[in-house]
């Protein structure tokens, strides 16, 4: 609409300029034609003054006067604007015209009766010495016809300082106005011709609201266009002044007429505007509904899932969405902080699952490692078990063990990544070592790395550990096999001096291997059964029977090895206390083929692994109950700490911390604080003991610090809480 208004008024302005310029051009044409007509009249007067047939004698002669009148008629015919032509000689009181001669009295009383031109003025004007025009006057011709005429008087002879007569032309106003109207065309304003005295010579009147008084007040500045105000109404005034006649030609046009010229344009714009308005309104509603629909859906979703409750009652959906999103960001921030605090526990849990073989897909392992920002190399992987003699770590040096573990967890070696995992008990911890992909001998690289790790440990403490090292694998999903092999290697710590490094592949160098006996696989089978690792146990058993089948052995040697495998399985099952799961033992030893024995032992292995896993869960439940009961029983002791509990249950500090977090969902510190807080609240509600006594009885010594912590958690001080809940 604003653009349309600008276009409309700009069009009016342009049109006005065009019309005003057109009026100037037309006035110049009127001025030019009028000047030409006046020149014609001047020429006629000069010719009359020198015409011998129109001398005073000839005009007054009875015979020649007729010829003189005919000659005047011819002169009159030469100009289209002359109504009547008169010749007056100062020596006579007679006026000669194309219709005859008149005395002054007869002319004024019978032929022409002017309203304002009196006889005295008429006689004086006839004796003029310069050409001049008598302004328009109303006149009655022949006592019947009413007309408006202009009188143009020209002294003769021309340029004679003492003229002897005057040529007078009567010109009807309509002749001049027709001339103006023909040139101006469909002009709806007023047009005027003023003489040198600013008297109206001729006028074309279309706007009757403009009167003589208004014209008298006008200030005409010469050629050009001006804006004037007449009776509070705007008019455009265009004027042109003739250099020949001294006349001024003007047009007066009301400003409203410029807008009337644009009626069609205005109507077209209005139609377009109305059409645009309806189309725009329809589009606005349609687009608004389309824009609003996702906002409404988002509003419903956010309020549906916003447990805090959005600003639904206010009806301000944006405010509600804003509040919900703000809550989401706050929750996200809290969750990030919680995740950051729990990241070490998640890291340990993932590494333990890798050792157990709970995650089988390499893609899933990679995804979890990236999520927890655990960086492993992409070449080969192996596991080492760092073992300390029993009794090495006690209550007085438990922190030394944590220092060794932290060292292993943060050790940095070239082209190698080392990740430490705290195992269940104080005497051992595991490390997963990953190597970059290299073309050289990776076994040699491994044998160089393990002594460096041992050296790191010895540099931190005076303890010399025994290290069992598993085999190298090129997939992360097979790390659990290296772990089983490392455990198997540790079985030989009793036949190796303290501080040795035992490689799993070194087991195969024992004398039994000379007969083709798969000793290293047998030890691996034992460890996989003890760990309940079904995948490694089944795989190892299959490898053992494959070796027997592929070796070129006698029947007697093969049967001996088979019976030794049976003995190994039975012995391990017995050590685990699961002998009741050995069904049909006689059928197992009475095998007819290696394949039959493989199938029967395979079923036993699957059963034992499942039982070991179930026992682990049961053990975890019992351990959890024992630890939590111990904490609940002793939570009021100031000296109760994670280290005390680790010593009490013969667990490593890191494992205990991770175990409590897994079982309760919070850290040991948070769990202990919650117990103490609940007891303080209970005592505040149910007893009249002093606040200091209550706080010290639950294991706190710094009362002021506890009060600040209580207010931060509960929102009020202990005293205020007692007052509210008493």
C-alpha cells in the first residue's frame, strides 16, 4: 500500500509537470498566433493610411465614398479576427466603416452601446498617438444583439508623432477565446490574456469560482509555472508574456484536476490493492497455519515431555517452548556434569567388558571407545597381568598400590597405548596394550615393551611384580583371548622366580610338547573355564582336538592326551565346586572317537561356563549386600573410608569404588553422605538433641561445613528444617 501511494503521488507529480509544461507550450502558441494577428492589424492600418483611395477627401466625396467603403471591406476580409473596421480623421466628426459612415453620436446610441466606454472616453481614445487595446466590454449591437468586444486603435500614419487619424478594429471576444480554446484543447481551467495594464483583453472561463478580485491579487512573475492559493484552494498558474504586444497569457488550473487525470490509474491501483489484500490475507492465513502447525506440535511435544511443567496456562506457546528448552539445556548441563563425573567408572566398565569378551563386534567396540574418548592404536593388541605377592599391600601402604595403578592407567609410550584395569583383589591388575600397525616383528616389539612397563613400576615403588603376558591379536574383539592367555601364563609364576615376565607362548617349550601335547591350550582352557568365558573355552577346546587330529600320533599317545584333557576338565570343575554338573562321567571316559569326546566335553564346557557366570552374579549380589550392610552399620564412624572397606573385604580400592557405583548408582562418598543426611533429618524430626550432637553422632566433626552442605542439599539450615518438620 505504501509503494502504491508512492507510485500514485509520483505519477501525479510527473503528470502535473507534463500538463504544466504542455500549458506553457500551448500558451506560447497562443502568444505567437496572437502576435501574428496583431502584426496583421498593424500592417492593415499602415496600408490604409497610405491608400490614396482612403484619403479624407475620397472618404467624404459623394461619389468616391462608395469605392472607399468597398476598399475597406477588402481590408477587413484580409483578417479573420476583425468584426468591424473603422477609419476616423481628426478633421471630421465621422467614422467610416465597411457598412457606411457614422457620426459619433449615432455610433454610440444606435449602432454600438458599450457598458463602460463612454462618449468622452471614446473621443479621447480616437485621438491616441500610440496603438492600444481597449479591454473587453459588454456591448449591444443594433439595439438587439448582446456581445463582448475588444477595440484595437491604431493611429495613422504609423510612426508619425502627429497622427491625423485612427484605424479602429472591433474584435469579438469569442474570436480570441476560440483561438485559445482550439490550442489548449480539453483544458478545464481558466485562460486569460492581459494587456500592459493588467486589464483582461480576453478570457476563457471554465472555473467560475475565480473572480476579478482573485485575479487582481495575483502576482504574475513572467514566464513559467507557479503554485498559487485562491480561496484556500491550490492552483497551478502558467504564464507567458509576449515581447511583441506586451500582453501576458496565463492559465489557472485547480490542482485537483491533476488527480482527476489519474482516475483510471487510481482505480486500477485500488483494484490491484484490494486483490493483493485478499490474496495476501489468504496467503498469510495459509502460511501462518503452516508455520504455526510445527510450533504447535513442538509446543505439545515439549509440554507432554516436560515434567517440570511449561507455561501452559498463560497461553504463550513461545514462552512455554522457551521454558522447556531452557529446562532441557539445564538438564543437559547437569547430565554432562554427571557423565563427566561418571566417565572413569564407564571407562573401567568398558575395559572390563573387553577382558570378559562381552562385546563381540569390532564396530560396537570402536563406537564405545570413541564415546568414552578411550584412544587405542589400530595395529595389534595384547593383555598383561601384573601380579604382586599376597600380603604386599596392607592398610598402611594401600595408597602405594593406587599410585602404581594410576601410573599404569596414564603411562605413555611411543607408538603404544596402555590402559590399566583394576581387578577384583589387591594382588593383581591388568593392562591392555595396543600397538600401531608396523611391518616389523610385533612379537619383538611386545618383548621390548613389557620390560619397560615393569621398569616404570619399579621406578615408582620398590616392589618387583611378576607379569604374565598374553598373545598378540589384530582385532579388539579378541582381546579377551589374550587376557585368558595372560591368566594362563600366570599359572607358571610358581615355577618361575619372583619378578619374572612369563609369555604365554613360552609355556609350549616345556618337555610335554615333544610328544605333541597342546599344553598352552590346556592351560588356556582351564583359565577360560574359571573366568566363565564360553567363547574362549569352546574355541580352545576345538583347537586342542584339532591339534590331536592333525598330529601323526599313535593310538596310545592320542588316548593318553584325551584322558589328560578329560582329567583337566574334571579337575577344574572339581576346583570350582561344580562336580554335580558332570553327568554320565562313565560315558565321557568310554568314548569311541575323538569327535565323540569333543562333543561331550563341549556340552560340559558350556554348562560350566554358564554356572560360573551365574555364580559370579550371585557372588556380586552377596558381595554387594555385605559391603552395603557394612557401610550401613558403620556409617557413623568418622574414620570410615573406602580404603578401610577395601582392606576389610580384600578388594582393590579402584575396584571397590567402581563396584559400589555399579550397585548403587552413586559414588561411595555420595552414598555415605545420603545415609548420614537421612539420619540427621530423622533425628531432627524425632528427637530434641542439640544439632551439634546429632551431627557429630553421624560421623561429622566440622559442624559449620556440614550446615552449609545441608542447606545446599535441603534448601534450609538444620535448625529451620527442625522448625518446619517438628
